[in-house]
C-alpha cells in the first residue's frame, strides 16, 4: 500500500498572512454591504422626495400611495421595502432629513430601519444626530438602538460625578468621563430596592452580557471578588474590568446604601493596590466606579476632590420585572409597527 504523500510544509509567516487576508476580505465585504445600503437609502430618499412633490402639487393621498405600493411590488417582486407603510417612511425621511444626513452623520451609513427608528422615536435633530453617530461608531443593532433610546442613554452618558479632570491628562479625562453614566439601569435583574450588595453582584454576573451592554462599549470583564494581598492581609474587589479604549483597569464597587465619603477612601486604596500589583507598565492609571443606591452630587464632589486616584460616583436603579400577566398584555412586534405607521400618518399625513 502506497503511503499518502506528506502535506507540504507551510511558510513560517503563513498563519499571520492568512489572518491578515481574512481580515481584508471581511472588511471588503463590509464596505461592499455598506455601499449597497447607501444606494438603497438614497433611492428611498429620492422616492420620498417624489412623493412629497406630488402631494404638494397634485394632492396625493393614502389611496394613491397604496396603489403605488402594489404597482412597485408587482414590478419588482424580488425587492422588499415597497409597502405602503414604508413609502410613508420614505416621505417622512425626505421631509425631515432632506440632505440625507443627521447633522454630521450620513444616513447612508445606517440600515434603513435604523433611520426609521431615529425619525419615529426622536423629535429633536440633536438627539437624532447623537444616537446616529454612536449607532454607526459602535455598530448598534436596531434592538440595541431602540433600547438605548428607550433608556434615555443620551441623558445619562457622561453624567457621573468624577474627579477625572483633576486626576487624568486632558485627552484621557474627557474620554473617561464620557465612558461613565448616571444612573445605571439594572432593571434586568428583577430585584427590589431592598436587595443586598451580594444579591446585586450575583445578579450582574448571571446577566453579564446585559451588564456589559449597560456599562457600554469597551468594557471587558476580568473577575468578581478579585483578590488582592497587601502586607499579608487579603482584600477583595467586587468587580474588575479592563477598558479596551481607555487602556486601563476599572474597579467597580457596589454599595446598597447611599454614598458615604468613606466609600471613596476604600476605593482609593483598591486603585492604589491594582496600580501596584496588576497594572502593566504600558497600562494607563486604573480608574474606579462607585455604584451606590443613592448619591448626593455635592457630597460626592466634595469627597472626590480630596481623593488622589481617578474615580466616579453614580447611582444604580433596580426595577422589578414586569408581572407575567402584564407582560402577556404587551403588544406584538407587528402591533408596534402598526402603531408606528399610525404615528407617521399623524405626523406627516398623506391623506
């Protein structure tokens, strides 16, 4: 029996080259998909402009729109997006975003129903621009975009009390401050306001994916009850993260009480220990986040002004899960979309 020939040996740099090649192909596919999406968005805007012009000149109404929808679907059976409802979205888009941008953010960089969400959920151009920019930069899915709008992320982002401006260099201090929010919403835990610190910590670990989404982009989970030894004594950090954009460790301490100045002193000690024992030479200074049941902003500002290490203080909010009977009464996706269509009719009537 003839032995099978040996596979030829691969060059030493083959694996690294293959990784780079796969990355290039992936990026090219993404750019191609984005280009196709951009063409589609611009097509929808032009159709919307045509509808608006004919409505103004000829008094087009809802019946004409529905007839147009049927005719377009008959002409292009392989294309989705020509429903009567979507044609109304196109007209609304053309009227409220005539240049195809949300401020400095090109609408063509987002999927169509991201645009519909921004137009129907937000009335302020400034808010639309803020969410559009982050949706593109961070690659938010439509459900993620809707959740952040519903949870008022714009109002909460960068709202924590911090001493970053005094403790970090200018480029890093602004980015670090923008990274934290206030309050943090832990409604996914299903805990009441009387929950203990360990209950909250256990819940956050069980729902680590939801917790990371609430923390925001860039947080990587390192561990819970992270052990430190100082002069023979043991100390345990509640939660330890590494932030990939800030290039630093982030210590998170949970307090099921109102903020007290001594909490900042304890966190300051932990940050010093992490900087001495865990931080690599090329890591930036470790920052801390105190999550408290309540905080008085003035008390927190006074407390942090005398603290050496960079840290922030924010509240968390615990909301109970919806009762099962109430959850069953929630509308379906189809009902929600039908309601959105009604909103479009009221805001931008084509009748």
